[in-house]
C-alpha cells in the first residue's frame, strides 16, 4: 500500500466528516422557517450542484486534479462557516451555494485523482474507491451522531467542526496528490497537429462510442441516489423530528444508522459485483431501497424508521463505488480529466432529480397525509427504478456494451 493512497483515504475520511448533516433540517426548522422554506433552502444545495457545470468546468480545466479537489474543500469550509453565521434565509442560501460549488468541484474529481494515484503506484483503483468510500460512511456516522449531541450545546458547533474537517481535507488532498505529473493530474496534452477535443469529450454522455453505457449508468445513479438522498434529507428528518418528536440523540442515531449500513454496502460493493455482476448488484440496491420505503409506509414509528433507514443505507451505499468503477472502466483509455468530468456530470444529474424531490416535499409535507405521500413515492420509484435497471449494460463487466457507431479515429483525435 502506497503512502499516497493512505493519505488519499485520510482525505476522504476528513472530507466526509459531516457533523452538521444530520441536524441540517432541524437547524433550519428551529430558526422558524416554514416547512416549504426549510425544504427550499435544503434544495438550494442540490439545485446548485445541478447547475454548477458552467462555473466548475472552466475552473477544473485550469487546475490540476489535486488543486481542484483542495479548492473544492476550501469552498465547502467557507460555505459551512457562512451557515453558522447570523443573517437568515439570504445568508443560508449563499452558504448553500458556496458549499455546493465546492462539493461539485471536488466530487468526481477526487475519484479521478485516486485513479491517477493508483495508476502511478500500481494499486487497484476500484478496490481503493470501494475501501475509501466505505470508510467515509463510518466517518459520517461518528460525525453525524456527535453533531446531533453537540447541537444541544451549541447550534453552530456542528457547522464549525465540519468546516474544520474540510479545511484539513484540503491540506490532505494536496499531500496525497504531491508528485503527480501535470500531464496526468490535469488535462492531457493534445498531440501536435491533433484536432481540438470535441465538446462532448469532457465526460458528457451524449456522444462517443460508449455514450449509451455512460447514459444508462448515469440514469441508474440519478434515480437511486437522488431518491434515497431526498428521503434522508427531506422526509426522514420531518418524520422523526416533527411528527414523532424523537429526542435529538435518538434522531442522530437513526440517521447515523444510514451511514453505518452504507459502510458495509460500500465496503463490499466490489466483492458483490465480482460475485453476481454489476446488474445483480444494481438489482440488490433497488430491492433494498424499495424495501426501506415500504417499511416506512407500513410502520410509521421510530422503530420502523430505524429499520427503514438501515435498508436504505444498505441499498445505496454501494451505488457510488459501483458506478465510479463502471465509468472508469468505460473511459479507461481517456484522460483523467475526462473521467472526472463524467463523474461530475453524474453528480449534477443526480442533484437535479434530488432537488425536484425535496422541493416537492416542501410543498406536500404539510398538505398531504404522510402515508399517502410515501405511497405515491413508492408507486413512482419502483417502476422507474425497474426501467433503469433493465436498461443497464448486460454482462458481468459494468462497462460491457458494443460501441455505438464509433467515428473514424481521425475524427476523434484529442
């Protein structure tokens, strides 16, 4: 194991130590915002992720992977400190925008950075993506429970601690990426006389020989992760805090169980994919997340919420490592920046879908009986998830798909 991989793993742990995430809904609700107001402020983050491309792409193109990741973490820290500042909804909106821009810059880019570190040091990038990803769930569990307890002492404390973790993560990313050649850590140089890269080359799934496979994995990632994160951010906190009046330590433990079960799912995602294939693993994710929703519908109480949250974490935990591995395989012969852009595009699509669901929650939670709302979600999610599963590339290779009318080599010179 190389020291750079260990430092990258430390970066991931620090980066995902979110002391504030479990109490974010509570924080806004306790400030006197209406339910639509709370959900709207929460949705600003996802909306920013969905629209961040025109801002983030030019910045990422001018920076090495290491610099892009570290700058993203700094922006996250600034946004979190702004959240703790007084100023009401306008300041909260600005804070959400800044933090989301930071996450957009770092997320996906960090996976490309890991792939380059592993390529240089002879490590297995897919294994380390799964391993480091699983450890982030442990970090989020400890930080989330601690943040819920700390919130009872200081409402701003969880945000300050999260900001500190992001600042330390920025420093660790610089340390992990030290020594990478500029040619691998940033945009790959074009051969002399080569045609300029096509706009779609930077990870957009609209063209190219593997466009269909990229689009199908993007659809799976968007639907499953977007749905589950909307439940985690917008629905479960409302159920636990507003309807069931769970004590904050219990509240934190239940939401923390999502990260604990997600840890095991992410930790063994690679092994499961090797055993039953990518489509089989995707089916397991959909079955577990669907079961979590149905449990919530059946048992609208603290125990039911706890069991459902575990099922949701088990279902969604392995999704990101699996999809990151698929994208890396599909674009294995492309520059690192192209893979990073493809992963950022996945995050943007997922964020857009997640934003729509959270905004709908804000409009519906105090107007529609909660059980009816959950039933509607189940009727919408399960058929759509089944369709995206059926569309995934077939075979044990996550990237397996015939090339789609690949252009002649001269037309694709980068």
